[in-house]
């Protein structure tokens, strides 16, 4: 058995797929059981069609679910480099994959790979939604939503018929009093109806988001990049930065064809006239440059355990104000250096710098190096601006920074604008003193 097939099968061993398949099995059994009493197949042509639709939607849901999981989003090959060497300066380097990130690709920390045209990581399929499985994921949502609606109608109708059983018999409608409610199937109906209501609402929300992504040919991550591009131009009006044009929105018809008919190779994509394959990546590099300019440097003064709720090490108050995200928590030791980009009153988000000892031993400490940690574990220090090449990102020095500085004339102007760096709670703190 190949390693790729083993990895595909291993994706099933996760709470997301196991939970979804278990709930699907319970709800499907309940729907078929109640339908056999309420509208048994064979009594009419309509009953046969209704029964057939149950199985069509069940198999359609399972097939597209398994295909989304097994096919996967499509990963950028490890150690990938662009065909033209000079194009490296337009791309970010991924230290985890030891290669460059292709246009529209992003590194997923859960899959631990760079994903082609990554939209988001879905826990229900235990992998990302990307170039290769976006069409299957949309079909899965459609079948899942339609099957849930049909199943809900059958369960509600059957339960109502069962409640009316005595009334139907008294009024001479014994042929309609076919639903016999027991404690077991009534509990199954209540449980299944609750699951159906929740999954239907979730499917509608996800389907709406996916249709927006497809019609605009703009993933959720790219939508965030476009918003930051607009912010950059509004924040620095005196810089007169050239307006950013999102290069992949070719019109809704072409966008639909790209997803469902010709997804391409995942490396190069059709773009608008006047744009090229690196229009988006150049904007990303500029945004990373601005992010570095507002990065604040902290030194660890007390250990951080890396626990999600550090009630024993950092006490109750810090644990009650944990960030409401699924970002990892990082473990720290005294004298660790952290580059912080997000600030809350009790928590900070940043990346721990690899120590010289780790570099010499060529081995890194266990656990994430980028994530949240309690703010009481570190103090801010001053940092010389010449050290920005060592900041987060992992790009080789020289190849990345030459592209990132093309449109930023003076970092001092940006630092002046970002002098009052806002915390996420709205309070302002002093900007780092930069030499």
C-alpha cells in the first residue's frame, strides 16, 4: 500500500469524519424506518420516487464526502521551486515544506503541507478545501442539505401521523393509522430532528460561503488579502500606492468553469489582462513587509506551558480570558525571544525565534512556534530595525526582501504611522522605540 493511500485512509481516523458518518447512519436509519410506516414504497409511484430519493441523496452525500476526503485539496510538491529562477523573488518560502509557495497556495498547519488554492481547513473532512476537491465539497453540501430537508419532512410527518393514530382509528381511517410510535423510535426521531436542524443551517451557511468563493473566484484567505490591500492604501495615502486589482476574477461563468470543469494544475491560473501570475504574491510580500514594521519584540521572563487553559500555571483570571480562536498555544522558556503581531490584555500572539542552541543541534523544541501565550510571561524589549530579516516567515534572506522592499521607500515613515499600535481590546500602547 502506497504512503499516499495510507495518508488518505488515515484521514478517516479523526473525530470529524467519524462523527459525521455516525450521525448520517443514525439519521438515515431513522428516516428509512419512519418512512416505511408513513409512506411505504410500493403503495404508489410517488412513494417509490420518494424512497429512491432517500437513497440517491444518501449515496450522493457519502460519495462526495469520501471523494472530498480521499482526493484532498491538492498539495504543492515538497521542495517546489518555480521553473524560472528569477521568479523566486516574487514568492514566499515555506520552511516546513522546504520549498516555495506557489501562487494562491498557503501552508495549513493541520495538514502540515502547502495547499493549492487553499480556501479553509474543514474538520468534518479532516483536510483542506482547495483546488482538487472544491467541486466535490460543494456537491457534498448540496446532497447533505437536500437530504436533511427531505429527512426532516418525513420524520415530522411520520410523528404527526403516529400521534394521530387513535383519532384516525376512531374516525374510520384505519388504513392511515400505520405509524406505531415506541419509546425507541420516538427518541431516535427527536435526536435525528435536532441533528437535521443543526446540519441544515450549517450546510446553508457553508454553501452560501462556497458559492461566493466560486462566483468571485476568491477564496476566504484571498478575500482577507484583498481587504488588507485596501487598508494599506487607505492607511498610507501619501505613499500613493498603485491600486490593487485582484487578478483571478474572470467573470462568474469563467469562474464556475474553472472550479467544475478545468481546475488547472494548481500552479498557474488564468488572470485578467494587465495582471500576471505574481500580482497577488507581490501584494502579499508588501503586506508581510508592513507586518514586520509593526512587529513588537518580547522576551520571556517566566515559563509558559503552552496549555489552552493554563489555570494552574497562570491562575484563573488569565484562563477566563483565553482567545476565542483555534490557533495553537506556544510553550516558552525564560529568555526566549518572541515577535508579537497581535495583542490582547491577557494574551499575546507571536512567533518564537529559534535559539542558537536549536540551530546548532539542528532540532527544534516540540510544539508550535507560532501562537498565543499569556502576556504576563513576557516583557517588551527594544529591537534594532536591522534585525527584521530574522522575523517570522521563514523566507531566505536576500531572495525575499529584495522583492518586499520595492514599493516601500522608507520604513521610518511606516513606523511613524504605526507608532500607536492598538491592542485588540481597543486600548493604545506605545510603539517600540526603533533606532
